[in-house]
C-alpha cells in the first residue's frame, strides 16, 4: 500500500514535492526499489486500508509519520504535520501512537514537532515564534488558547498568549486571508481583544524569519510592559490536543 507523500496526496493533504513513491510491503517480502519507487519493508502493515482497491493507502497518521521520517528539514516537517492536523487528516494522538509504535531511527524530527504540537502549536510560523520566545529568554506563552471574560463570554483564540502580561501574538499569514471576509473576521477578532486591554503584537511569517532581532525586541518590550500593570481578569483554556 502507498505511504508517505504519495498517500498524503491521495488524501489531498498538504505535502512537500516528491518524485519518489513509497510503498509499504510485509517484512518477509523481497522487492527491489527503483529511482521513483521505494519499497519499505515493515512488520507493522496497517490493518485498515484506505483508498480504492487499485490504490490502497496507509492511514493518514501512518503516511504522515513515514513522510516526516524521510525529511531532514525542521521547517518542512513542521509544515507537513501542521497541515495534516489542520486539515483534519488525523489527530495529534494518532501521530503520537505512530511515533511510539514506529522505529526510533529517523524519528527525531517527528518527536520534536509533536512536542511542539502538544504545547498547542498549530503551524510552522507558530513553531518559529516559539523558538524566538525561547531565544528571547521569555516564559513560554500558551499557544492557541481560548480567552474568556469572567462571565464566560468568549473573546478570541490568539496564536500565543501570556496571561500574566495580558499580551497576545498573532501571526498574520496571507494563506488564511485570501478573501475579504477572512480578512474582516481577522480584524474583528483584533478589535475584540483590544477593547479588553489585550496588547496584541502582529507578525508575518516572513518577519519572523527575516527580522528575528526586531521580533525578539518587541516581544520583550511588550512582555515587560505587560507584567508592570495589573493582571487582566481574563481566563484561558489551553488548546485541545
């Protein structure tokens, strides 16, 4: 059955370009790989087979885990897993099951990205924001929490949130703002946070990568100013796994 990038493409999930087709075969089977077809012998042939009979595919979580094990770039691994989870191809728990059941070899990237996802990180830019937060020496914020007023009224779900400082961060990506309606909903969310005295910093993915010193300075300044004022009476619930 297909696995890796080829299977993810069958599910119409985000996947990096690859000219190699990975095929799972039982460990007892002998097949010679070629330039564009790579046979992967395994003792863990999935019990459930997806796709049409002429094109069986490994389940999305298995395919995603196999695809990440074939990568060497952290950013690419972050983008792949974030895309699969965001598009509801599988859950974090299913990916963790694949990590635990699969081989330890070539699992470092998968293990690292899943640790980020467990903290609420849901995209590659958010993971890069997490890295810059650590570099800045700041406490780690909550990622993608849901913010509420004391009466239970929902405010917003920012990308990052420091409850002790009342500071939120939004990574404004063009990917999510293709239509005027999307952009207007984003602006409405920013206004809702501002009316309750939440300080919101805005960065694009490009700025997180190309102007890291500036981003770090702004994060530090906002955090220091935030903890110097009375704590906002806002409740946060962590992102669901």
